C-alpha cells in the first residue's frame, strides 16, 4: 500500500458542442474545458487519475466527440470517462477505443486500478432518455467485481445521482433503480464513495451509509430552485472540480473530497512572518 495519498480528480458535464457553438446560446463549454484542463495540469501534486463522469458532449454527434478529443489532448494525466444522458455509447466507444471496457457491446462499465484503489465506472445512461438506470449486466458485474480483492478500497462513479436533491426538474431524471445499487454496496464494505455528476453543482448526502457526492461542472450550474419557482434554468457560477483524496490506512483508509475552484485567485500568502509570528 502506498504511504502517500492517492488523488482522483473528477470532472463532469463538459457538454462539448461543435466548434464555435455556444451551449444554450450563451455558454462556451469548450473554453471552460480548456481552463479546466489547464487547472488539472498545473495542480500540485499531480492527480493520479481523472474521471469524467458523463455528458462529455451535448447533442451527441461524431463531430462533438472529435472536438472533445482535441480539447482533452493537452491533458497530461491518465483519464477515463463514462457516458451521461447527453452521450452516445457507440460513438463514445469509437472515440476512446483503448478504454478498459468490461464488454465489447452494451454499457461502458470499466474498472481501473490506481495505486491500491479500485475505481469502478458504472454506465447509467439510457439511450434517448434523460434519466439513469443501471442495467442488469452492470449490477451483476459490479457485485462480482466488488466480491474480488475484498481488502482493496473501491470508489464508484456514475453519471446519475441515486438520490433526490430537491431541484424538481432534475429529481425527475435521477437514477431510477438506486435501491438496487444500495443493496449491492451494503454487501461490500470496501466501497468508500459513490460519486456522480448530472446536476452541475456540488451536493453531498448518503446512500446505504456511504457518502454520495455530485461534482460541480467547469461551465454552468443548474439553478438551485428548491421551491419549483422557475422554469428549468441554469446559472453561470464559479467553476470547480472534485479531488477525491484517499489516505491509506486500516479499515480501507480515509477518503476526503475537496472542491477545487477553476481559475486564478490571489495567494497563497503566508500566515507567519520571517520571525515566526502571526502576521
């Protein structure tokens, strides 16, 4: 087991459009991804792996996936992605043929081993639908994968949250069979985290006693409308990504999730002067 922490960066909901096209006529998602990639490349210490948790493109189209690959080319870190409701399994498989997919057709489930961690990517996409569903083959594979290497901690990633966050129009399109996912993770204590995307804003809750997070987006956020006061809408808020930090130790170690803002901000500045006194 490594002595230093293992850093898994999570970015989500890139929504890449064809070159020169703005999302919703307003948001430059390509420029947002460029800034995100620059932030990931500059972060110290460098993350060990990057997970892209769905909605890599927007329509989808082959042109968008080609553009996405060009935008991700400067990223100097290993990465893998899973589809969201805006993606196409077939075109995504063609765009990233070297990914360690579990099977040659169907859900794009993957397992990646990262320095003592098992990172399991679950495909919750449903063709042509906004909601999520883990197919029977994915659930069986997950159960079997978690039954192996029972002494290794595991992190689960999927696009659709397995809970309702209170934003009415998003709650209608979350993971429809969250109870089946909960039943599996209850049987496997090595799972340390379930991490999702889809809502474009940070959230935290629990499922079957486990922490469940939603990753913010690098571009725009779903409006925090908890009272059904407005039509479905978005806001341009400070962009960010999640950095899941695993500290090895007994009982599968400790996992801490940090929210990392994307952009240039003043600092860091010292708390203490040359004399050792607090400034």
